[in-house]
C-alpha cells in the first residue's frame, strides 16, 4: 500500500491566559458547594431520568450501570438517538463515560471538556477528571465485593471490555452483559431513525466502482497468510466507502446504520431495507445470487446471520478490533474462527486517497476558502460596529458554504469562539453562551464543510484591534510549529510516532514554556468524517484567550537531491493567516520561504477568479498576507 495520498489536518493550538479570564467563568459554571447549589441556565435537571434508571437496575441485581458516549459502531460522532450520555447527564461533549449506582452518579471526561461539563451538568453528578481515579477504581470503591456491574455489549469495544474485566476480576466484582439498553428503556422521547433514503455518489467523483473495491478487498483477504473466509465491517464509514453510498443518520457525517459481511462469493449488507430505493437495488445487483450481488438484510438481523455463518465448519472471520463491538465479537467462537487486526483492510485502503479523490478534494478546498474568506471580510467590517456575536459568525460561515457548488452542509459543529471561550477546545456558541465580538479580543473560527468532492476542516485565529505582545508571540510560535510539520520530509513507509510529531509541532512553544493539552492533527475523509482513523497525530489549557491554526495537507512524493522515495506534506487549505498576529522577527527565512510564500502563490493561481488586495506590513512584504484586508471576486 502506498504511503502517499493520506489526507491529514495539521492542527496546533496554544490556549493560555490569566486569572482574570478564569474569574469570568464562575458565573457560567455550577457551584455544588453552595446551599442551595448554584446552577447556570445551561445545566440540565437529570433527577427524573436517574430515578427511572435506578428502578430498572434493581430487578437485574446490578450495583452499577456504565453508560459510554458512543454507539453500536463505536463512532466518534453519533446520531441524536444514540446520545444516551447526554440524555442522562446533560453533558454533550464528544468524549465521556458515565456510571450510575443507587446512590451516586459520576462522569469521566478529559481536560478538553471539564469546563463544558461544569456548565451543563447539575449537582446530581460528580465530575471525575481524567488523571484521577479511573472508572474501574471508582467502581471498586463504590460497588461491594461480589457486586455486578451492568453494561450494554453493543457499546463496548473489545479493549474496553477486557480492561474492565482485568481490573475488576481481582477485586471480586464482575461485569454483567445486558443487551437491552437500560437508558433506551427510560428515554421516552428517543429520536427515531431518519426516514431519508440512501444515495449513491455520482460517477464524476468516483474512480473505483463498488465492484472494483470489493474485488480489491477480497484480494487482500486471499493474500493474508491467516486465510480469512469472511470480513465483518462494523464502522459506518467502512460500508459507506465500500459501496459508494451515503446517508444522513449521523449529524455532519454522511453515514447510515449498517454492517457488512463479505466472503469470497457472497456479500451481505445489513441496513434498514425500507430506505433502499428500487434504483439503488439495481445499482447493488440486489436481485441476483452471484459474488458481486449484494444481499440486503435487516439491520437488526446481523447477530443471527453472523451466528449462523460462524456455526459452519472451516470458516474464519476477520474483524478490525477498533470498531467492532463486544456483542458481535463474543459470537465468533471458538477462537480459531476469529482473526483480528486493529483496523480492517477497508479502513487502511480508504485512508489512501486515489488520484480522483486527491484532485477533487483540492477543488473543494478552493470553494471552501472562498466561504471562509467571505466570513473574515464581513467580520472585519461588522465587528467594529459591535452588533455581531459568536453565534451570528457561526451562522454566517455556514450560509457562505451553503452557496458553494456541491455543498452538503457543515462537517462538524462550528467552533466560533472569542476571548475566554476560545480556550475551550470544543466550544460551540449557543443563545445562552454566545459572546459579542469586539476589537479588544482574539477570535477563533474552527469550521468545515461537507461537499460531494471533499471534506474540509480549517481553523484561523484573528484579532481586529491591537494584539498584545504575548498574543503575537503565542500565535507566531503556534504558526512555527505548523510550518515545521508541513515542511518535514521523510522516507516512504515511515511509521508515525505521536511523540516525534508532538516535538515538531510544540518545540517553538516549549522553548518559552508554553504548551497545549490536545493533539496535533488527525486524518480527514473525502465526503466522509472530518476525523478519520489511521492518522497518528494528536491537542487546551484554559482562561482568557485561545489560539489554533489548522490546515489540511496531502502526503505526496518529493524529489530530493539523493533519495527518490521520500514524502512530504502538500497543504491544500487556501485561507491566509492574520498578518497582524505574526511577529516576523521570530520566523526564520526558511519558514517564510518554504511555507508562507507557496501558500500565497497557490491562492493567486487558483482556477477561479480570486482577487486579493493585500495590505502588507513589516519586512516580509512578499509572503505574509493580511488575511483581513482584501476584496474577492469568486466565480
């Protein structure tokens, strides 16, 4: 498999501030030490759902019940009907685990979401911060010896189940599998599955037909020395990619509920069959029985069909352990009928973009840059008038994207944040939290779009007034890290190491004692999820301002003086940086020449009419554009 063609988001952040910023948060976070407790308007009353859940727990003889924040496909982004964690706790962050006993309720999440959790949860819930007691340690303390802990096996990965099992077994506590989810039983107005029919990608954005992809994956199965007879696909993007299909079940992600069981001569597609049109049935060859005919099965029949297949002699099922839930895994017995790898061959193949995907994603980024620059132009004029907010800015950029060709909506909930809100890694404004934008504060916009020809994710940080020396230095050092990663040259076949990328991205910050608490990048899909697996980069702090710069890059071959099998990053994002925040004295001539100049050249060479009138400052007039002072004519 080639090492180039990977699509990555290079994202660096420096979130910092002072105590004055922290004080501003006190009125927006709960305070459970007061009598009565203080709860902000954003907190959710969870008393009723906790009472009803505990009633369901008693006849099952379980002392605790674990509520993960995922779905049966172990997705990062989940449908509203799978937001069980949010329903029970009020917390809407994308990462977390909750545990309920008869007397206590606790939530675990990482540092990105601590402030958000304190804004959204009432005092029924304890907030357990990662780095303190683990979930298992807390359970050992709260559950008596011999006690059972209930869990839904569809919401546990293999590793999650094994970790709990190992930690609890020696303490005389045990897990109890309960396939009928208890939260679903108390969630009376749980959202239904969307009724939308599925769609196929148009031929103009496809290089490989679904038949070609199936044969490619079958060849990988044949070439595998362990000789699997079947491949089980559980991640939602696996099936969508394999058949060039898209759906609307998951917000911001064009996926649909599905599983696939692929053998050398059969294809079983498990989905809600009433959403498959007659046209799609013809497209999938659903009426025949051959090796390239897709047999449509009900979504809820995957367990029975897998069990029937595994009961046959001489079969071996290949699964990717990262996205296969424990309910499916435990059916594949004995062990000699199971073959595992971290990722399925579909995910590893999908991660490498083909020639068509690489070409069209660049087109998508041109149109996306138009939308983001339109936002920045509008804000530069509107913010001094004092009427715009984080929320109106978020709505404006979504509106700009919606007018672009092949737009299919945002790729994630827009992070539009000013001042202290920008120090929250995954903050999105609401009517209750939205702050007014001013020329006195920094502003961060992290947004993206879904297009038929690509998925975008870009972050820019700007200032409409006079930034402080600290703000300029922090921004410039974040930019330096972005540049150092993007200009790296490495041998083909290099295995990414988080620590090496961490050092490249953070070195300029570490030199002056600055840091950030989350990752340095992630994979990106092509009209898929904005966070794609297989990319090993990984980024808050908190207080009164935040900085983040994020660009999309494709890994491409590069000709070096002596070596011919080397790779580098080719940035495809086309929105310039805010010149006002760059301290050019900190940049080396190579950083200016090798990164910032090519960005401006790409912008001026785009195949649509883009006129940018650049008012440049400082001593690097050839390469450092002022993001916020230009006019644009886009066709």
